[in-house]
């Protein structure tokens, strides 16, 4: 089998809001086609237009080659070898950041392709299932512009998630810093208020996490919030500090009564090695596309396991990324939860309409994937509509 083409689809939710802090409004979908009629599908969490440029750009010398020409004509079966060639062949432009994220989409598509070729789900290519069901958590971020409406909506969503059967939920509680969703800006007390109100409504049994989204500019601020939300039995506090503040993360993780989680922006196992070696986090959060695909995400999971850390991957995108996270969770024993955007609680039409998958949510659990590859199909009507929306913007 040989790769004959790489197709990239830049997709945009027609109802996107530039004031929202949500990358679930657009995506890049990569399809790798072969001479035997099989197609692999992947995506990554990156500005979709930049991702397409990374994949389609030609190379001009041996250490800055184009991703597309590196793939055309290749046998897609040896995914790890292809990953290494893409990594080395684009090293002057890549190694980290956007180009690594683009390699991630390609790598996911290659594993999907290999699973389809062998007639097995992706996870079965890597090892044994750790069980027959998985535990997703509902990731909640209301699309409102006042704090009162935010709390009301968050409580309603968390209650709805509990009633749907979710046993865990993450609260996006960001009222300062670069993410300041929908223009909401306020004191750190608001984070505590959200945790308190949702805990009171959801009850004591539900696992709750809080995502601060880089809100705090000092360790002292982050620690003060961690100490105050600890009484509400918070499973982890996600990305409280700027991603490059490794010293701050190490200090915070050593002192915080709440576990500290980070890693969603990192690309390659080399960036995660810095977090892990410095004991800067308790929970490691690779985004499968951004980190470099399944090939690199599995390495990060192995590193975390050896260090005695838990893994809870980031998956704020479409059904492609959700399916990818389910496959990784199936073979990762130290992954207690993975991020899940239930259609009933998601604003993005891309999440609701782009894919048809096999994941059936039942009483707080998902069955492990069983179809070949990722087990998902693209909705061609949705692809067409969302591509047209993207074309009107560019």
C-alpha cells in the first residue's frame, strides 16, 4: 500500500464568535489517501489555516523539507519511522510549535489508516485494553458575558451533566489573564464562587476539576486560590500559571493542597520531560494532536507512568480528537478520565455534526472503541458547509 495524496480541510463553524476563547470553533482535518482505497483521518488543535500551510508548504533543502512530499509514495504501515522522518526532515522550521502540531494530525491519520488496514481499532495496535469501559469527564464552558449568567449556566450545565450520568466535570473558571472568556473579567474570588456553587448543586459524589487557563501571574495568587477551593474537593487545578513558568509550577505543585495539571500547549515529549523532571505537575495533560500525534502522546504517557503521575489528556476539538483520546485511554492504566464534549452541552456545531462515531455514553461510561482505526466517519455535508464557511473568512 502506498500513500497517493494528503487532503487538508480547513473548517469553521459558521456561527463562530471571535470573542470566545474556544478552539472548538474551527479545525483542520487531514485525510491521507492510498492506492488501495483506504483513507486515514486526523486533526490537530491549531489555527487551521496555519496547519494547512505547514502541511502543503514545499521544502527547499534537506533539513527543511515539506511534509506532503515526505509522505507521497510511502508505505504508511511503519508509522513510528515516518514520524521520525517528518520530525528530522522539517527540523529547521519544526521540532516544536505549529509544525509539530501539524505532524500530530498526520500521525493520527496514519494510525487510523493502519488500524483500518489491519482490521483492528487503533488501541489494539499498541497493547491490551485495561478494561471494557472508559470514564469521560464533561468539559463545561458557558458562552455568556456576565458573571451572574456564568454561574447560573455553569450550575445548570453541571447538573445536566450529572443527570446525563457523568461522574466528573471540569469547570472553566477564567476571569483574568489571556483567556478571559467572552470579555469576563473579575477577582479571583469568582473562581472560588464557581467551585462552591457547582459543588453545592452537583453534590459530593461528582468529581470536579477547575481550569484557570493561565489566569494567575504569581505563584502566590495561584496558591491562594488552590487553598480556598480545596475545601470543595477539587480533583485538580489546571494551567494556573503561564506555560513557560516552570519554576513557578514546581513551587506551586510542592505547596498546593490541590493537584496541579498542565501540558495542553506542549509539543513533543521533550517539553513534557521538563515538567516531569522538575516535579512541576501532578497530572500530565498532552493534547494528542498538538504533542505530535499518537506516536508522541504514547511516549509522554510512558514517561508520566514511570514518574508515578496521572494522565488526563486535553481534547477540546471535534469528534476526531475525542475518539483519539478514547483509544489512548483504552491502553493507559494511569488515565482516570479523558476530556469529552457531550453534544448536549456543547455550543460548537463542529463537535456536534462533523463526525459519526461509535462512542456510546451510558451511565457515566463509554465502551472501548471496537471498529477498525479510529472508528469514526466524516459527515460529508458538514465538511462541505464548514469548508465554505472557512473560505468566506480567508
